[in-house]
């Protein structure tokens, strides 16, 4: 990598391509207009097939991963649901509040609740607008500075 700088890309393993073992050729596993991914990590606008999906969908997915890291479960338990039911849950219901899903003995920090909540906002305009803004709030929290996100009013 030029200059020693690198990028890490997180992909849904379920979306990876299948390679033919001997020829190295890829085989197409999906059909046009089919859903590809893990619903519990899919932003509401992706579940609704909104045309202009941007990096804020990735921020929602990062929020879902952060929620699961903190609680031991994803924000929505939709594994056993049909896709249209999973979509309904993700698009119309709020996840279980982080404080209630929190397995720790002490109360979850309010700043963490705010960071995760902002990342998981249903409306992209209400989420962090960039991964760097999310990372900045996490860094501010870890260094005992005030975060920039505000809890919903």
C-alpha cells in the first residue's frame, strides 16, 4: 500500500462470491431484485429498497454491530422471520433500549446510549452523517470528552 496507509473494509460474509475451485471464475449467486445480506444488520432504507442509499446505511450497520458487541445480541431478533416480516420489524419498531438489553451490573453510560441510538436512527438524516463523525464521538467518549451527539428529545 502506498505510503503505508491502508483501508479496512467490512463486508457481510453472506454476500461474498463463490469461486469455482479450479478455474477461479466467479459464479453469480443472486438474482436481479433479490435481497442479499443479513437483515439484522441492514438499514431500514435498504430493507425498503430506497433508491438513494448512501454511507449512512453503513453507519446504521455499524450501530447494529456496536449494539451487539455491547449487549451480546443484535438490536433486532429477526433471524427466524420471513424477509417481509423482518423488514417490518426493522422499519417500524425501535430496538430494545440499550439500557434494558445491557448485561452489565452497572448502568450503561448515557453517552454510549446516545452514540448507539444516533447510529441506529430510522431516518438517515438523523444518523451520523459520516463514519468519521461516529468515530469522533466514540473517541471523545473514550477520552472523557463531551460527545457531539445529543440524545433524542
